[in-house]
């Protein structure tokens, strides 16, 4: 090739290089630049002239020049290999720039070795790499500073990296994770994490799970959050991040909160149930906010839906107008005096149902001030209804009882008044009668006594049922008591040709503390019944010692007969009031049918129980035990005074001045004759007015006063005597023997009452007592 042709080719090459979009240059092995194109000038900021020779080196950063020179020098030893190197320049206008050079070694036509290459400005790429490196370094530092454990995992679930601030949190060295799969590393929890990562890969969304430590004895909880970072078709190119945080404290608090919430819900359910069962609702009024809160059952009480918004005003509208003022008063006191209240109020519900409520309010304090009032509303409608019905029934029963008592009082007076005349005359005849009249007098007294016993049975039952029965204790000789009862019924038994047997254990003490009248009444009733229902054989009254103590004795009583007996089906009926069991072959008993009823109740008053054993056709036995106190210095009651024959006191009370006030002429006559027998000549008045006149004219030791009289009754007269004539001893002489009468006079200080009909011995006993009190000689 001729020199001319070669020169023309070089010119064409240089022209082509001038048009290249990259910086082109031609230099020798010493670094002298022969040619640069326009792009070079642009990249370097130097003109072609400035770049020639070693001029281009002046813009290279000083620290990079040795490396550039060494690279070019080393290229000579491997001329076939492309040459690549980088350096930095200081661009006159743009400052620091990064350049990359690609060159090839060749020998030109003149035989000189040269470099032909091109330069690229890679500043933007280098800055990006630098920033990426800084970001990566920063990210790694940030991840390393976290408390969480962070794993980098690819799409095949293989660990690529592990970041953790404290490697002690890992259960194996950090390096042991790298390159291993989930199944190789996580053991029993591998499936849990594998499912998590599969879900993340499939959905492309962040997912998280909370799990407990694989060792159940370790109470630790963790949260694993996985998210995709790089998604590629090839799983090996995919990147996912898993961060694992210890959430034990959070989970414990959450579980505790759940437990508390469950307990609270359970408590609320139990509260709702308990309020429903007890018909009670709760409420609260906040004074600071004005808010009113109701529990579920409060809405039910007021018959409103739970959408109802309670306020203080809307709550008060349900209450009865009279009770609103009462609630305002007590609520005001609760706020002012800080004390709770408990009221019974009336309400009308939303469904116009009237109810009674128990309203309870309790003040709640904060910093010494009442900030709210809490309370309860209890539906007591049924209780109040029952209570009102009970009060009505009680009033009705009390009215009935008063009516019954008034009736019995009147009947007692009306029946006993004529009976007093009959018995009084019979007793007068007994004091003085012809021998051929003895049988008539005896029969008259027996009939009168029987009639009196019927009346007493009715009155005694009434007193027992009203708990007004009073026991009067005295020292009683049981042996004499049994003997007297035997003697009393012997003639009646003899008349029916029956054998009456009475036995008493000799070990039983002779004297006990007892109510002789009630004890006699028990034995009299049982013995009388036994004789009545026995046609042949015997009746046995038996007292046996059960046990004797230091100050007490337990005695077994038995009344047994060989009569018709009582079928078992009637054993309970015989003790019913006004009930008589009709026995085949036995005469029907004349009476009230109260004997056994009263007997049973009298025995119960002795804290005992009566038992019945009977076989039809063979006989009947009634038996019971009574525990008696033995007389001691501490508990000895007064002994009943023994009165000998009445004749011993005939005309012995001549010195006693007596006023007798009675409106019944027969009773006046009877009493006057009996008093005259004892030597007393009484002044008699038919009413209270006459008695007051006699009191003004005469002095008296004692006044016998009837209760029921015209013009002025015995209550009014006795009050006059008590106040104006206190020296006169008052004895109430009445046929009204109801307990209320005794209590009424006892409150006035009058304790002596002589019941009609009275017997000469009772009158004598009263006269002896008065004589002893008045210290009169008899």
C-alpha cells in the first residue's frame, strides 16, 4: 500500500472517530496523546490542543495517575488482551467525574506501538453504585441494630442472609443458617414457616403469624412477619424478608386482656342473670357529665327498649308524683351528707304497668366530693302485693279475733251470769237442806258443773289458740292429786260396774312444781273419756318414774281402759276440735268434742306430746311424759292454801265492811246469802251510780264490783274508787273471764278478780286474802 493511500485511510479513520458518540483517543506507550475527538473534549473539558502530549493527565485525580500509568505499562506484556481501567478527573466546569477506558494495543505502519481506545463518562452509574453501597451499608447497620431477627430467604426457601443485633437470640450460629433450607433449619416449626412463605410468594402480599416457642415449658411468644422484596420468574432470583420479634409481653398482656374480657363478659352475663332472677336493675348518674347509665334489666323494669336514651328527667318521669319529691329529698341528702338511701317507691312503666320498686342509691366520692350516685332498682311488686294482702288479711284476722273475743266475752257474761245464780243457789241449798233433798241438790250441782265445764272448754281452747293461756305454778303433791282424781271418778265408775285403778311409783317425789289446775284438767279429761267409752272391765291411772335428776323429775302418765277402742284411721281425728268419733255400741258423748283437743294442747304447753295406742274391741291407752321442776329454795312457788271445811269459817268475817255492786237480782241474792254465811252484811248497789252514793255515805274495806252494768260500768266505777277511795280494796266480780280483762285491770293496779259463777270456797279464799292484806281479825 502506498504512503498516499495509507494517509488517506488514516484521515478517513480520524473523520469517523470524530463522529463517534464516545470519546476516542490515540496515544503512545508513554501516555502522549496524539488524537482526541469531539466527544473526548466534551467528557474531559479539554480541547484537542490541551489534551495533546501529556496534557490530558493534568485533569486526572493525582491519586489515580500511578494506577493509570501502571495499567498502560503492563498492557505491553499482553498486547493481545483488551485494556480496561478507570480513573477520576476534575472537569473544569462539572467537577469530579468518573471515566472508564477500553483500549487495545497495536503497532502502526511506522512500527511504533500505540493505544487506540475510547472513554465513557460513567459518573452517573458510579454515583448510583456509591449511593446503593451506602444504602446497603446503612440498611445492614439498621437491620443489625434492630431487636428483631431478620432473615433473607429466596423463593426456594433457602436462607441467604441473617441479621441480628444479639446473636445469642439465635439457637445456632448465624453461619449455620446460610445456604440451608427452612426444613433443614427450623425442625418442628418448618411446616408453619413454609406455609407462610408459600402464601407470600403466591399472593405477593405481606403476611404474619404469631406462634409459641416450640418447647411448651417455655412461655415465650413470637411474631413472624414475611414480605416479598424481589419477585422473579426463577425462584432462585426471588428474595423475601422474614422478621421475627419477641412478643411475649404483648401476647401475655393480650391473653390477660382476653381473660379479663372473658371474665368481665361472664360477670356481665352472671349480673344479667342474677338481676333477672332477683328482678333487680342497676343504674348510675354522673353529676359531672349529667349522663345516666342503666343495666340491661333496668330497661326491662321500665318496659322500654334498649334503644331508649335514659336521662335524669326521662328516668324521673316513671315515678309516682308523690315519690319524685321523696327521691329528690333523699338524693339531695346523699349528695350533701354523703349517705346512702333505701326507699320503696311506685312507678308507672312505659306500658302503663304500675309497679313497686325498692330504690337504693349510694354516693360515690372523689377528692371529698360526690361525683356520682350508683344504685339498684328491685322490682318488689309481688312482695308488696303480698305484703299489702298480708296486712289486709292480718287486719281482717285481727278484726275477726276481736269480734270472736268480744263475742266470747259477751257469751261468757251472758251464760255465766244466770249460771252463777243456778250454781250459787245450789251451793246455798248444799249448805242447808233437808236429807230427802240431798239427791236433788247433788244432781243440780253436777248438771251445773257439767255446763260450766263445757263453757270453760270453749274459752280455754280460745285462749290456747291465741297464746293467751297462762300457766300458774305451785307446789303440788302428785300422790294426793292422783288420789283425789280417783275419789272423784270412783262413784261414776262404780255406777257402770267398772274397776277404777290408780297407781303411782313410790320413787316419784311427792312434791313438784306444777300447774295443778291444768294437770288435773288433763287427767280429768282422759279419765272421763275412758269411763264413758268403757262398758266392762277397768280403767287404770298410772304414774311411773322415768328418770330423776338433781332438780328435775321426768314422770310417765298413762290412762288405760278396756273399752271399745279406736280404729287406727281415727287416731288423728280424735284430737281435732269439735270432733267426736262415733263408736259402734257406745253412746254418743254429750259435750263439745273439745276434751282431747284441749288435753293435747295442754300437754304441748308442758313441752311434751301425747300418744295414743288402741285396738278396737280391746281398749285404749293415752300416755305422755312431763318433766317437772323439783321445789328448791331458788324456784319454790307458793303452795296453794288449803281450806278446811267451810263451816269452820261460818260468821268469822263480821268485822269486814263490804260494798257489793251487781245489776242481776239473782246474783245479788246468792252472793248476799253466801257473804252472810261468812258473817258479812254487805251493802248492795244495782249500778255504779248507786255505789258512788253509798261510798260517799259509808266506809268500806272491800268492794265487789260487777263489770257489765247500766249507767256506769265496772271499769268506770273501779277507776273512781281507785282515785277517790284508795283505802277500799277492789275485787272485780264478773262473768267475763277473758285474759284481756285481767291485763286491763292489772295496768290499773287491780289484781283480784272473782269469776262467775263462783263457788263458796273461791269466795272464802278471796275473803281470806283480803283479810290478810287489810290485817283484819277473823
